[in-house]
């Protein structure tokens, strides 16, 4: 009996995960992908529909070949709340199990967020959205992408240096403020998860991801198709490496780490700007023609190329994904940056990698945070819904 229950839980999980990742998806495709027979698929889809997690639609008549198979899609009212606290803003979103970003809001900050204020703001926005975007929605939980070290075992924020958070039980604070189950993770680790599942690294088994944000540079790894978090969840801190800088004239921070030299703040300073969001920064950099801005972009690209070459030599990725302002540094000449990286690697390592901008753009961290919030539901749909 227990084996049967376990098997059914596993099959419900398989179906819901496929619908989440690839839906809308036909029953016929689910049958082919799982190896289960048509009647079992029909029963499992029926169970998920009864749980309010999926719904069925009529097939597209224009693509009809042979007997039509109903399309299964994630229920549009099943959502997670995603949050990304940064030094300049708190960004929140409502993300659907169907992969849609239904609402996105950036709350500018004039002073550093405290953990308590972060939890309070998340609770306030959810309460306000209950009569709007969240009316009638099933909120599965909350995912928070933090720019800092987050202990994998319990979500404790060990150190978010730019926010000045240390050993912070953020999960418990957010759960107390909202009454919703909460998952906390490192922002770049969640970013690489999102890009691997839905974005620039979809279908790629070996990925290095670097995220450039207001707090600095973080990173995430996919090795042989699996996220690599390290013993405690702290891997991927590329921004804390000390880069090799070929020219003394390029150095700006004595004994500085990568994020001291390759820096969003330095770009904003060169542009003469204060706090701006990612789309506006991308626009400003793309339009820049002032020599001091172009020189700063070129300087940062040179240092970034050396840091990426080190990562390529050590990890041999198929794809390097750049997010945030790092993607903007690459944007005007990705081939040139790739060549600069390859020139500093071992020949064989530099032959087969590509550099790509994060395809999910400014939503990458929020989609990754939502994915963390959906994790338990995708593992055990019936159990998570009941709880």
C-alpha cells in the first residue's frame, strides 16, 4: 500500500513538473514523456485538476492531426510571491505556476533595508494585492532572493554584506509577517536555476552564471545538469575572487576583489546617475558616447574577461550566462568578450563555450525565487496542497 501511495505521489509530481516546465502540453505528449498509459495519465491529470493545480483546454484545431488530445496547463490562479531585497530597492512579483509574471513592483529605498522592514513590506504588498492581482488566487508560498550567503539547511542569511545582514532568520520574519511558507536563497543561485530551466541555459548541462547587481557580483553553477551549492550552500561567490589585472592603470581598488573593480556603482558614477533600475541602466549604457563612460565600460570588460577565463579553465562550462549589469557590459560586443576570454584560457577549454545574456532579463531572480517557493508543491502536489 505504501509503495502504491509513493508511486502515485511520484507520478503526480512528474506530471505537474512537466506541465510547469513545458505547458500547455497535450495528454499524448505526457503519455510519451512518462511512459505511462493513457488512462493513467487521464486519472493523474484529473487528480491534479481536482487539487486546483491544472486545467484542461481543447486542442488547437489548426494543429489537429489524427485524434485530438486535450492540452494540460498549470492553473493560472496558482502563484508564488517572489522578493529580491537590494541596497537600492525591494523588488516583488507575483509569478504563476504557468511561468507568467503577473505583477512586478520595485520599491525604491533611500536607506538600507533591515530584515524586519523587508518582511513588513512583503506583508504589506501581499495584503494590498489580495483585492487585485491575488483576488481568487492560491498563493503557494514566498521565495526571497538575497544578495549574500544563505545557509542551505535552514535558509539562515549568514552574511549579506552590502545590506549589513548577519545571521538573520529572514524566513521566520517573513512567515510571521505573511502567514505563508517562505524559502530563502542566494540571489545568483536562484538566478542560474531560472536561466537553466527557462532561459539562456535551458537544456545545457554545464553552466557558469554570474549575476551583476547593486550589491556586487554573485554566481551560480550547474554541473552535469545539477545545481552545485557546495557543502553549506555558499558556492559561486565569483565576486569575492581577486582578479588578475594586467595593467596597473586599470586598477581602482587596492587589493580589491572582482566586484570592487567590475561594479554597477562605478558605471553609474561614470554616467552621472544615481539609483536606476536595470532597463534604464541598459538604455543609458547603450546610448552612451561620452569618452569617460566608454573607457569605464572597456576597463571593466578587460577585468571581467580575465575573471571569466579563470572560471572557464576551472569548470569547463558549455555556456557562461551573464545577468544584470554584466550582461550590459557584454551587450555591444559579445563576440569580442568571448574572444578575450578564450585568449586567456587553455586552448581546449576555450574552444567550445559561449557567452549569453540572461534571457529572463530583470525577472531572472524573481522567477528563480518563485521556483524555490514552488519546490515543495512540485515534489508532492497532494501533500503540499493539503498543508
